[in-house]
C-alpha cells in the first residue's frame, strides 16, 4: 500500500468533472478537506488491512471450520447480553451526566446538600423523577445483564483459549460495575447510603495489614464525612466511567478481532 502524499492532486477539478448531486458534492468536499489535513483515508486503509491480517491469524470459528450453513446461534438471545450490558451502560452514563447538572456532593450546607438536591430532582425538577429512575433502573439492569452475560460465556465455554484475556477483562469489568453500584448508592447521602457507607468502612478496616490504609484511601478516614462523599462522587462520575469505558472498548475490540465463539 502506498502512503505517498497526494498534495498536488487537484481534487476540485476532479469533483467538477463528475456529475454529482449537491449532497454527494458536499460529502466529498468535506471528506477531501478532512483527508488533506488528517490523511484519514490512508489510516482507514491501514486499519482495514491490519484487521484482515490479524483476523487471518485467528482460529476459525466452528461454523467456518465445518462449513456449516446453519448459523442459528447468531440469533440465540443469550448472545445479545453483552450488547445489552453495553446499551444499559450508555443509558446510565447519559442519564447520570444529566443528573450531574443538578447534584452536588455536599454533606452539609444550607440549602445545598446531596440529599436536598435529590429531593429537588425528585419533587421539583421537570422530569427529574424520570431521569433519576432511568439512571437507577439502567444501572440495575446493567448489573443483571453483565452477570447473565458472564453465565452465558461460562456455559458456552467461550472463555477457553484464545479468549482467556477477555474473560479476565470481564472479571475486572464486573467488579468495576459493582463499584459503580456501590459508589452510586452512597451519593444520595440518605440513611441507606449512610449505613452502607458505615459497613464499607468497617469492611475496609477488617482487612488485615492494609485495612486502615484502605479505609483512608477509599473513604477518606475511619468515620463517614464530607471526604467520604467527595471520594464516592469522583470515583462514580470520573474515575470509574473513564476506566470502564476504556475497558469495554478493549473488550469489544478483542471480540471483534477474535470473532464470536460458538457453542461446540
Ligand atoms: C461491563 C461489562 C461487560 C460488557 C459491556 C461486555 C460486552 C461484551 C460484548 C458486547 C461481547 C460480544 C458477545 C456477546 O454480546 O455475548 C462480549 C463477549 C465476551 N465477554 Fe463480555 N462484557 C462485559 C462483562 C464480561 C464479564 C463479566 C465476562 C466474564 C467474566 C466477560 C467475558 C466475555 C468473553 C470471554 C467474551 C467472548 C465470548 C465469545 O466470543 O463468545 N464479559 N462482551
């Protein structure tokens, strides 16, 4: 594949020679404008050839190996659970970002505390109750979907070579999904949150050797305080989204490269 620069090529003349509709002309003009600056076409070609080269190295799927016509398992409902996890994650992320416009992680202060903001969202904000419910439900659906997806992968034996890395990545993802659940549960700073936080601190403290250090790090001390809520908040809205989004992209990228494992 040639990667020579084609700066001297007269794209405008080429465009005028063609008898194109206004939509086609606009699209191609935009594409050429982008391509001159970012060489997107060249890089897309590199990605495409990389994809085919990597794919050739991968073991053939069951259907390819035995040349089976019947691909019914592509439609098998349990194979959609990974996608379902992704979709519920996206719904939770979007509704969570919107909730973030109104929420503030404050334990004290009049009138703005986390709890009063939740009250405001639920009782005064237009469609606030809907937004919060959407966020809570999508989060719970995600936990269930991820767990069922893991069972599907286990019972179809899809974790076996060469997919071990994706299984391990999955273990990390399910743990982080639960981390999302726990940190989010504390954010309303109501009685449920407070006592769940208390249990968390005590669990951290009960870890041998590093217990006190872990409680300091995660909860900002040995008792619940503003530092605790602040940490839960930043974990929930910044660190976890960043890490989980990246890991889901890698996870799905690996499935894309390896192809889906079919039941044997
Ligand atoms: C945030 C959580 C997760 C998301 C968004 C996710 C997403 C996906 C998607 C979209 C697929 C494509 C196949 C399918 O949909 O069934 C997939 C496959 C896979 N996932 Fe996950 N997953 C998650 C968690 C997990 C967990 C907890 C495990 C196991 C511990 C796991 C292990 C795997 C493996 C091994 C594959 C390849 C399966 C095959 O090729 O048939 N994933 N994942």
